[in-house]
C-alpha cells in the first residue's frame, strides 16, 4: 500500500467509518487474470460502480481524474471477456 493510499484509507475511516472502508476494498473489479483488480477509492466511485453494474446506461459527471472513464471501461471490458455483456460501448 502506498503512503497516499494509506492516508486516503484513514480519511475514509475517519469520515465514513471502518465498515465503509471494508466495503470499498472488498469490491474489486478484475481487469485481467494476471493483474490485481481495481477498487473504488471513494464512496462516490463505489456508488458509480454499483450503478454501472445495475443499469444498462449510466452517466458520470464530475471533475477530471475522478474515474468517470476508467472505472466503466474496466468493468465493461471484463464483462465482455466473460461473455456477460451484449452491445457496444
């Protein structure tokens, strides 16, 4: 764990609680069998991933660098590889 990640984890526990941190790190998006998965770093990213999984169309609005493109592309590409996604992105 990098120093920045540790500091972020402490902030999540401080402001949201230990259970929230546990939920964040336990929900992992596997991108490739040889690479470690991707986890949401914030509660908002977790909600975004949940919405992507639940709905066919999900819009993400926010500032640059918050995972709006990366998270859904990783999630969808893995679902395509596993044959669980139909359609195009």
